C-alpha cells in the first residue's frame, strides 16, 4: 500500500494509554494504525472483562446502551441481508463475538456459521449452539450465499489476504455485507484524537466512504450504502467519556444528533454498511 505523511495521532484510551500514529494511505483513502502490534500480541489488547462485544455479562451504562442498540438492530440486519439475497441461504458471520447475530439468523431459518478468535466470546457463542471457527483461515471447502462483517474488517490483520479469502468463500453472485466506522464523519472531526471509533490498536485500519469500494473493486461491486444511525450516539458517548471522564453526557448525544443530521446532506455517516455483490 502506498502511504503518505502522518494524518494524526491518538492513543489507546481503552486499555494501555499507548500512543499511535494514523498514517494516510492515498491509494485507498484510509488511515493505518502505526505501529501495528504483531498478530501474536494483538490479543493482549482485547483482554478485559469490559470489552463489551466479547462479553454478554459486561456491566455499566455503556454496556447497557450497547446491548440495547444491538438488540434493536439485529432484526434490521436480517431484513437487510434477505432484501439483498431475496431468499434464505447459507451465512458466515466473521467476527461473530458472542454469537447474537448468528442466533437470530439461525432462528430465521438461515444456515449459519461464525468466526470468532476470542475464547471469552466463543464461550457465549457456543452456548447458543452455533458452529464457530477460531479463524477465517480454518474455513475450508465451503461456499456461502452471504458473508457478514459487522464492525470487524477494521480489526483484521493482513487486509489483502482477508479480501481474497472472503471472495473465495462466497458463491458466484454472493453478497458481502461490511459495516465500518467513517473517520470523515462529524463526530470523528469533533472528538479528533478522542474519537472512540479509532480504538487503536484494536482497529488497524480506518476507512473513509471511498475506502471500501476501492479496496474491493477487483472482485466486488458496491450495490448500496446505508447508514447506521445509532452508532453516532454510542460512539459520541464513549468519546466524551474518554475526553472528559463523563459516564453519561447529554452533550455527547447532541453531537451524535448533529452528526446524523449533517450526514443526511454530506453522506458522511459515523458508521456505514456496504452491500457488495461478488462479480
């Protein structure tokens, strides 16, 4: 990848306080966390009972808000994939976390499997009866109608290899759903280095609305782009916590609202869902 000058700096507000640079990749209009931890060390940055997406039992206001929004969005996710495919089929959820989306898809008559490397999250997913792999590389001799990555692509090392693997695992004309944060959103610009969706070094890559079409253009066509309206509120609340120490902030909700309103005109939503079709 062709990289340019340092775009900005931020730090790991969640766990270590370490500082990282965000280096702009001009080819794909994306930012790259620099330096990136080795694959072996990366798991260390997730080791916390407060890492919400890996723990159904996490406590606190932010965990409650996260789970509330997540429950409300699950049916919308199912509706989205069914509208793209037009029927039921086989689905692989990469970065399945505790398996909640997989379980809802299974209950809606999808043939579901998941990928999740976290042992903590796997424990909860296995209790839901979903077949899980610990790595996408372990998924072999399989073809799926739909593959989903809900806020997962930004976590995965070896991005070029991942994109090729996703293409190999999809059936011809299969659907790929990718949700990622957008570093050009209003809330990102407002909170700058405190923007929670930078989440370095767990987030290795940071995407603009142009990044995904550029990265996947060899094998996929973008069919639609949709906002994730609730993300601006949740990310702003967490960003305000990092910035001021506030456990709950009306100001942050206002920032999230402004971000959504501005995005109606700019299309720079806090988080974006891309629906891609394999060529």
